[in-house]
C-alpha cells in the first residue's frame, strides 16, 4: 500500500504494480516490523506476505506472458476489484502461506452473491487485511482525533454498533489470526464481546484486545459527542457505560497441524462462524466453539 492509499475505504485494495509476492518459504524474517510483541514461534522458515514488505532481488521475475497476466475479481471495471498476479496464485501451492491479496480476494468473495453466506449479508461486516494495522497505529499518533476522523472513512455508511458481527484478520510476524466483535441485542444487559481465534495460539490476545477495545471506545466517544445516532443500537443503560461493558474472550478453536495453514484457518473460521452464528451472540452461544468445532482436515 502506498502512502497515498493510507485512508482508502475498506474495500479499496490495491497492490503496487511491480511488486511480487513470493510464495516459497525462505530463511529469516523480512516482514515489516509490528508493534505487537508475540509469543515465541518454533518455525524458522517463513515467507513474505504483504505487498509492502521488502522483497528479495532473487525473487523470480515473470518469464512468460502467463506469468505477467493479471486477474481482477470480481471484474476489472469494479471500483474495489482485487488484482491477482501469478505470484499471488502461487501462494496456493503446497506448504505456502497465503498473501494479503489472496486473503482479501476470499473476503470479498464471502461478501458476494456466490458465497454460501450471501443470504446473511446484513448481519456481518468483514474488514480487509489492512484494517488492524490502521487500528494499531492509532496509539502512536500525536493527533489522535484527526487520525481517527480519517480512519472512520473505512466504515463509512456502516453502523459499527448496529451490525451483530464485525470480523477482520490480524497479520503479524507471518501469522494470521481472527478478531470477531459481537454486538449485543438491545434487550441484553451485557456489552460487546471481542473474540480472538488463533489456529496456533501464537498472537498475543491481550495486546490485540487492547487495540480493538480502543477502537470501540473511540467510536463510542465520537458518536456520543457528535450525536450521530438516530437510535441507540444497544440497551441505553449499557450504552451509557459501554467502555466498562466490553468483554474479551480468547476462543479455543481447532488448531492447524503445520506452520503454513494459518490463512486458510482464518478464512474458514469466518465462513463457518457466519454460517452457524445466531442473530445475536449471547454468552451461552460461545459453546459453539471448541477444539472439536470442526476437523482440521476440513
């Protein structure tokens, strides 16, 4: 993502024209630095995931017309189309990690008419792979109000507190995990619940929760101060004390049995959750998860 794209809306995903995304594992970790401190990981071999990472000069360059081809989903005319290159497709080879581009392709597919969850489109919103980085950057900004005002363009036209579910992937240190924000029904006495699903238990849930909780508090403050709500989406007594009503839950989920399937697991968590989730999640519904939620082979 170039600096000019910092505040494009959440659907506008573009890669640099000449950037390649190698899919082969390689020694060392050239990924960009993240402020999150992470738990130790056993694997030594990793692959670059994002278009904004530095690429090795030895990476293969397109040698045929087929290698240089671009595929656009859903079409080249679509304003928020995903550009797929030959290198992106190579991420689907065995023992390769999924790139942001492939992740964002499937996120867009899940929200399209051909998806198995298309009929439930109104109850969820999925942000792309760059969203969490923007939330994480809020903490270090000197002018937080101005940054947050620009950041709000990512969910323009979407009422965060009205949607039953908000989902987005987290990417750090060549690993993917998933955040799901569950908004309570208006009759509930409880507040929002933030869930973290990790197929390796690798990302630090506590630090991820702090980033997401800050986002919800900032949006709550903005709506309260600007009177932007036509109708309170949450029980009024809960809404008034919302910053103190946010709950956080690391979720036990089926685990990957290798070092490279994390992206697949995140996308499957998304799809499976939306297919099975109730209209609004209550605490008792958390029993739908667990290490036997599905078989890892799925």
